[in-house]
């Protein structure tokens, strides 16, 4: 949570906006490895290695977004 708060604080300072008006938005990218990332994010940050608990991520068809699905039984 501290990392996410730091991202909001930096964005708030860079854009001269009140911190109380900041909100988090998560976008899933199609990068398969950290080496594919072209450079720093224009706004926010790229995060690699997060794990879903109780859900799985289904890749969408070409040209479509992915989506959350029920976790597969283990």
C-alpha cells in the first residue's frame, strides 16, 4: 500500500493536483517479460510479479482485453 500511496503523491505533485482527488487505476499490459517494457510509464508505474489470489487472468483474443476468471482447481 505504501508504494501505491507514493505513486499517487508523486503524480499529485507533478500535476499540481490535490492528493485527496487522486484515485488508483490498474491496466493490465501484454508484456510477457520486464525486458519488453519500452521505458518508464508516462503516468504511474509498471509493476512486474504481482500474484492473484482466488482468481486467474484470461488473455483476450487478439485485439481484445483480457479479463478475470474463476481460479482453476488445484
